[in-house]
C-alpha cells in the first residue's frame, strides 16, 4: 500500500481535520460514505466540514434562498461530523467563517473542491497558516495566480481518475480520493448511499399518505420527479401526465397512486397540470420544510421515476427501485445500486432529458 498523502504520523497525533468542499445533495449522497469511513478509520480525529457556497453574493435579496439549503438539515444529523461551516453565502459571512476557522488552528486541512481548485488551495492555507494543507491541482493553463495558489499546498492530487478509459462511477472516484489521502479503503459494498431518517419524518410521511387517502390503497405507490436544477436535466410536466395515464392503462398499474415531486418555483405549473388532466389518485409533493421529508416519502414508495438529480440517488439510499432518466454525458452519475436501478438515456449525446419518450419508460417497466 502506498503511503498516504497526509503523513501517517500527522494523522496519528492530530486531534481534528477540516475538509473543504462545495456540495450539492448528489455530491454528499456519495461523499457521506467516504466521511463515515474516514471517521471509522481515525476515530480520534474530530471531523469538521466547510461547505462553501459557490453562489455567494452581496445581493441581500438572494440570501434567504441560499441560507435554506436542505443539505444543511442532513449534515446537522450526521453524528460523525462534529462541526459544519454552512454560513458562507455572503461576503461578510464568508470572512466571518474564515476567522472562526482560523481560531481552531487546524493541523490538517483538505480541499475537495474540484471547481476553481486554486481558489480553495488559497482558502485552505488562509484558514491554516501553519498546518498541513492538501487539495486538488489541475494543469496551470494560464495565470501566475494559480501557480502561486498551488504553491500553498503541502501535497496535491489530481481530482480525475488516472485511468479514464475505465469510466468509473463517481463513488469510485470519491473512494479513490480517500485512499490517496489517508489509505482509507471503501469497498464497493460500502459505497451504496445511506440515509438515517428520524422517526418523526417517517410518521409525517405516513400521515400525509393517510391525508391523501393513499394509506389503504390497493395498488402500488409511484413517486415521479421531473425536476432538476438545470433545464437540460428536466422532463416536461406534460410527459408526467402522459406517463401516469399510460401506466394506468396497464393491469399492473391500474390501481396505482402517484406522487409528483415539484420544486417550489414549479408548484403552480404542476397544480395546473393535475387540474387540467383531472388525474385521480395523484398528489403534489414538495419537501419545503426539511430535507428528511423527501427520503421519508421516498421510503414509502414502491417505485421512483426521476431525472438525473439527487432523488435518484436517494432512491438507492432508501432501497426503492428507481427508473433514472439521464443524458448520455454523465454516466458516472448513474445510480450506483444496479440491482435496484434501471437507467434510460436519451438517444443522442447532445439530447436533453426531455428527449426521452414515455414509451421508453414503459418499455423499462415491462
């Protein structure tokens, strides 16, 4: 086994470590396994996490939205993470967080930021002037500022896998990082996402199903998520209505109940669609209070159909079969649990998810 990037004696004698990353739900769904494995391998180290907000802005009108990141609900419940820096959405708060972190006098700081890694190399050293700092280093390309930023690292690694022809899953890439950093071995079986849902949210999901009249249903419960952060990964709401109608024409799904997930800005559009199509046993859902509302509802379902976003990964975490609608450009982000996942990709590499027809989903279900 190769020596770890972080010296073994430093890992042994240190009392804490700070990881810096810019995280979305999908990222953390797989990185959580890595942090948990690291915590088991080095139980004497307190694990702190800096979640940087790449949309940081001086525009106060955007702060309420940035502050309410559902990922923070999940992180707050992780018992292997001792401290989270999650207030970085404004320049002033960013500077305050830096000052707070400097007071910790971290002996080890690790940047896992793949976007602008030179910026985060500089940030890591600013937080820990005298500690051991490591992070990613990409080809310099142009700009002396990148050269001087990378010089602040005591050690570095390439964020991309050495063998790109192998087309590794993102969970393989993340596991490779931690193997290089600290000789933490995460076998494939340890890379399946997991989520521990507090009981009150499970009870809340069951109460909502009872409110909808789904608790005593005869058929299966299907969760459909057509929304992602970018239009390229979304599926038209009209296609959702077509899918529900087509599924109901099949004996297996005739008595099924459907839940349509919607992001806050799309709720009115989905409501209008459901009213226009007069779809019975179909309800609108949005996890607008806490992150755990989402996995709690997913866990109650028999099938999940989702575009390429966190929902399809959380389906693996709760062990519910998922049909994932994806572009060809991101195969490394397919659901990792192949036994419980069916992936449908658009025909052409340039196609968006909306190019996937309902019949492709029906073929997969058949």
